[in-house]
């Protein structure tokens, strides 16, 4: 089953939506700000181009320049 992610504009709206979903016996899960950021990072990592390879030496060279 797919999920719906809703971001209320205010705490009152959050309470209202939560109450409606509870009355409908819909399971809800509240995400923290950190969890939302993690989901965004996961999405970006899945979309990343993994076909290009970089040699370890090139990476170390870039890191040592700083």
C-alpha cells in the first residue's frame, strides 16, 4: 500500500488532521525534522548517477588540497 505524507501549516491544523485520521482508524506516524531530512537524502542517493567511477587517488588529492 502506498503512503501519504502531509505537512500541516500550523499545530492546530496538525491536531485537526491527526484527530480525523484517528477517528477513521487510519494509522499515523509522525516524522521528526531529522527523519524528513533523512528521507530527502535517501531519495537523492537513489537518483544519483552511479555509472561514473572516480579513482581513489583523485579523491584523496581533492581532500588534501583543503
